C-alpha cells in the first residue's frame, strides 16, 4: 500500500483533487533563514515550522504545502561583511508572497488556509495581507504562532528557565527543537550564556531582557516599541539559556505544539466557509 502523501510538493494534480474531496483546509509552514547565535543553524525557525506542520498534517489528516523558508528578518542581517548568513525579504515582497500563495490555493478549491509560523517577526508585516485575503475572497485565513517567546503557557511545564527567556532566540526551546530535528546541527561546543542588554547608544536607564521589539524604561516594559537591530542588544545572537536544552525536550516540544495545532485544525474543519472570489488574477499593487 502506497504511503499517504501530505506534502503538495510530492503530489500530482489528481492527488490534490482527492484531498479536496476530503477537506477544504491546507497548512502552509512559514519560517526564516537568519542567524541564531554561534551554535544553532540559520534554519532554526524553519525547522520548527516544518516539523510542527508535518506532525499537525498527520494528526489532523490534512495536506500541507512545502516550507516557505525565507522570511522577514532585516534585524538579523548584522553589519555588512560580517557573514551572518541571514536572507531576508523586504516587507512588501513578503506580503506579496503570502498573498499569492494563499490566492493560488483558494483558486484550486481550498477555503481555509492555516499558516504555521516558526518566526515571530513575520506577524509584524502580514496583518494587512491576511485581511486582504479574507475581505477579497471570504476564505478563512489563520496564523498559528507555533512558538513560545513571551507566551510559554502551552509548554511551561517542559521548560527549566521560565525566568530566563526559554522561548527566545537560540535559547532552551529552540536549541532543544534543533537537537530533536537532526543530530549534529547544534554545535554546543560553540554555545554561550546569553548576554542581553540595552542598546549601548542609549542611556543606561533603557533596558532589554528578551527579543520582543519593546524596550524597558523606568521598570516598565511594553510601553515603548522601538525598531532595533538584534546585535544592538545581543552580542552573539543568543537570547535564553541553550545549556538547558535536550533532544528529548525538543521532541516533547514539537509534539506539544503539533497537538495544539491539530486541535485547532479539527475545530476549524467544522466551520462552513463560502468563498465568493476564487479566481487567481494578476494584482496591480
């Protein structure tokens, strides 16, 4: 018996048609290629999105597209000539990419598009395009933020460093997930303890303690949103403690995010969606 095909990349057209007889929902994994400190691979966010998407697809029995590995990461470029390796799209380029992927899928018959994101900064630039997709077509579009960062409620029992930014850049969670993805991709001999600080060009009264685009002043966080470069507050790119990571923990984290995602998808299957504008046409931006 042939193995069931979930990835659009490996399907033939009749396979897509068979899926559409069973479901009108499809997953789209979205990640990034950006520096993740000295010990984690540049594809860390993409690894997370890809692994979680594949698991959701099998748990909820829905198809998925290939991974969109390029993202919006200008703050991870670092100064020219340093070889950080980050590849970023401009915000407008990324919005057009997401729009065209969704409109293509809607054109073929899917009514529900669930983006599974492994990179937090993507949400900064997609709200208007997700609304455009919904307003223009009537399709259901959802962005599942399958990571922790400041919100560790879903996985806090799996983390040892709740006060030490476990969900942030190359810290406990991401390092664990990379370990679970593939042996050898994490170079722990290069890992360093995090050193997060306020930008040195600001007065010492301004502080940073995680990777959110906010800055602390007067003991309060969340009131000041400031566009910063990652290297301005994290010298080597690590935010969080990678030394608390383990392969076993990474596997549990993947499963936790996937189980939650599958619950979301199974509920969305019950929603009746009427698409009123399905045809893909060249859009004048």
